[in-house]
C-alpha cells in the first residue's frame, strides 16, 4: 500500500516504514554548526574517516575517498579526530564561515571572521 | 505556606523523596523520569540522605528490589514511566497483593508503539487494575504534596497498599514552575517514622511472605485485598485534609472549577486541567456556564462524590489522555460512565480521546470540546459518544 | 487573568536555549512573578533546531501547552532565521536575534512586517566575556532592554544571586556571565 496523506486513514498499517533505506531522504546537514573540510593534497587515502563516520557521509568511489556528503554530515568531528596526525587532511571550521555547501568541496579552512554568525 | 521556589516537576519530586529520606531506593533510568533518580543519587552521594541506593538492571528488577526491601522492613521507593512501568507489570500485582506500602512516582509517558517518549496516560491507565492506589498531579506543586500524602496513605495500617504518584511527562516533569516547599521538619513529622507491624527482618517474629494459594483460598485473599481499596477511600480524604490544614493546600478526590452552576463541563486528569480552567474562564466571559472537574484520585474511585458533582450538569465530556482500544473510548470514560449508570445522574456523557503521544493541547482545542457540549445541549448536533480530539482524518 | 507574557526561544541543541528559558523563569520567580520555563523535546541532539518557552505573569499560570502566540521571539542561532521563527508573533511583539546583521536584514530574512526587531552579537560577546560561544546569557541582557520583563538593576541583582547559587566559587564564570549580560544590554540594536 502507499501512503497517500498524513491523516490516520492514510498511514501504513502497523506504522511500517515502507520505503527501504529512506533515511537517505532525511537531510540532516542543516544540523551542523561545525563543518569538516577535506584537503585531498594531504589525504593518504587510509579511509579511517569513512570507517568511523557514524552518518555514512564520507564519499568513496573505486576504493578512494573523494569528498564529504554535506547533505547528511552533522559535523560531529569524528572524521577529523580519526584522520591520522601525519596526514591531518580534515579540519573542522565553523559552518557559518564555510563556502556554499557542495559534496566533495575542497574549500580550505577559512580564517574566522572576528564576529559571530 | 512554605517557601516559594521555582523547580521542575522532577526536581520537586526528588526533593520530596529527599525529605522523606526512604531507607531504600531502587533505580533504573527511563525518560522522562530519569532525572528523579538522578537528582536523588546526588543527594545520596552528598550524604544528604541516608538512603541505600540500589542500581538495578531493569524496571522489573527495580520493583522486585523495592518489594524485597519493603517486605524486609524498609521504607522503599522507585520511580518509572511508560515502558518501565509496563516491564514491571507482574511485580505491580505482587506489591499490592503482598500489601506493601511502596510509593512510586510515575512520570506519565506514552506506551510504544510507535516509540514515543512524550506525555500521555496510557502507562498508568494500563496499570489501573493492579491494585495500586493512583493519585494524579496537575503540576509540580501537587506532585510534591502528593508524595507525602501518598506515604501516609500507603503505610496506614488499614490500607497497606502501594501508591502511584503520577505527573505528566515533559509538560510537568521538565517544566520549571513556582511551587511552595515545606521545611524538612514539617514534612518529616507529617510522614512520621515507618513502623511496620510485620517485616521479614524481624527475626523474633518470623513469617513467610508470598505463598501459593489454590482455588480454595485465592478468592478469599483477593476479596481481602479488595477490601483495602474500599477502606482506603475515606483514609485518603482524611490524610489529604490533615496535610491541607498543615500547609494550606487542600487536595480532595478531585477539584472542581466553576462547576456549581455549570451546564457543561469536562472531566480531566493532569496538566490539561489547567488549560481547561483557562477555557472555562474564556467561556464564562461570554456568558456560557462552563465548568471543569480535575480528577486527582483515580484508584480507588470516588464514585459517590463524582455522582454528586456531575448530577446538576446538562452534559459532560470525559477527556482521556489514553485509549482503551476496547472499541468504546478511553479508560476514564469507561469508568466514569459506569459509575453514573443507574443513578439520578443520567445526563449525556461523551468521550474525547486527546493528547496522545504528547500531542500539544492548547486552549482552543479544549474550547472545541465545550463547543460540542454546548451544541449537544441545544440539540444542534447528534450524540457522538466517542471522539478523537485534533486527530488528522 | 493578569498580565501574561509569553516568550519563545529558537536555538540549536547545545546552545543553551533550554537553560535560557529556565534561568529566565528562575529570575522571574525570584522577583515574585509566576513563571513557566520549558523546552520542546524533539530529536535531542547537538545542532538540532529546538524551541524553548517561557511564561511569566502576576497571576498563577494555569495553561499547560506550548506557546503559539509569543509576545517575544528570541533566536539564539541566526542560521535558524526564516519565516518559521516568527510564526504567531503578536503585532506589538519583539523579535530578538543573536547576529551581527542589522535589524533590516533580519526583517528581510524572516519577512517580518510588524513588531519590533532587536539584534545583538551575543556570540561574540559571550566568547569575549565567558570564553565560549554560548549566547544564552547575553541574550537575556538584550531581552531586558527589549521588554518590560524587569528593570536592569533588579535583574542584575537577581542574576548574580542565581549564578552564585549555580556556580558557587567559580568567580570568573559568574563575573563573565554578568559582564555578558551587561554588554548585551548596552550593545543591543533596535530600529
């Protein structure tokens, strides 16, 4: 059956979630107050960030990290914390100091403007 | 009387527990109750109470530990909500049938599924047949006061029944409000020491608790247990009055608001009663004779008093913050209707199931209920016994 | 019914919206008012948009529901600015925002045509006075300027007492917070 509306007669029986994997459609990127910024020059492609990211927000293609999914990244900072010190390829910046969000963005950390958001 | 402070419902209840200073508290966390045992644990670690705090692995164990401690001779408590209350369900029957004077704050939260951590009364309503006395609090002040009254009721030698002190999850438990708190000595003297006639650690007078009873005795023992609920009713009244004289805050079985000359009224439990009073004032300003009845004691049932209070009215709506899934409305509705049946109180009594899973109930929602009652009284709408307030069709 | 004032706070989890509503309620209670202070509980996570509410009155408050028609809306995180935060704001109400933008920019972002707008850079003030970007205390200073909640001098006395109760001997925290409130009170921009 399909969900046709949000009244009690429209909702699926037993409150089942009918579409598998629809967590992907719940964009939580706007929860971020801090943003990870990836420098591909420094990256050693160890994929620790991908292993540890709790939100599956590290983009990987053909076995290589290619960027960050800013639509889902909540800015927890685990990727930056797990990135090996010798690489330090991920830094956290204030979301308000970031450039426009885009997956795989390589914007370097902006120096914070003295003022607030 | 007392000192004016601002506390959340959970802080107020934890403070009451501190002032009671029970011998044992068994603790297991569940939102929105967790803060009660959390605050209490800091009283324990700061040495402000002499309570033995037992951290257990589930609510079933929490009630089991409380029962064991209480049967042993200790003044014992725990606190819970929703799934926790449901998990300890079999033990609730044990506590009441063993006649143990356990007081337990229950922060009302919806039962899953779907999973929901917000306020409704499905948890304690599901436990209404467990033989526990049930007192419902409208706000932090009442929750605080009810704790002391409950302790006295539970331990009264002619009652010896466990008592649930209920308050609305998040709406009251996590909301900071004003209340008056009493000083330690006043409440300590009011509650008094716990002096059980019989307790398992009294090795000079050994006995066994928790027997098997076959069909030749079970029924008599349960009839005896039922008698305690009959006996409890006037004792609840008396102890509430005693507390009222001491503090200036009187709580009876229920509180009526502009009911004396009212044509239409709602019967409601918990925080929504306050919102209902605002609705009554709004209607009275328009010349509509509306009133409200806030029920505080749900077990045992204040049947005669409710009949007397509701008889003069023209129509009543019972508001249920829980559904019975019986195909005929909510638990409070079913109860109230049956209390009134066959009496001189034959006015139309309808049900509104509302506020499930923490659905916010604003004054305008309550006004819709009164609007229906008004139209019903004026024969402008057909009688609809059960309605669901604010649900999307 | 008494004079009831209703406030709605918008913030993100971790920014102190809940604490702001509770501190305000405690301050009002200490001054003899009847109060309520409570958050709306949703996805309880850092960064998730949340709301908190206050009511204060010279009469006991019976209502137990969310605030839907606030007299004051306080926004702790400017990234939350949009039409949703001004929903229900009364015509004579006040919108108070933590931002370095001007009130005119705030009006453009929210579409607000009515009421009064106040802005204050509470984040910067809190970093400079308390050492952390937790804008709730300075926002309270701005609220004092924007509303008739309480006289400033009385508020500072009440807050000093509350902060001393909460933070006991941590003088720098107490003084930092009081300085934050003072600066916000002085620096808040109106139209």
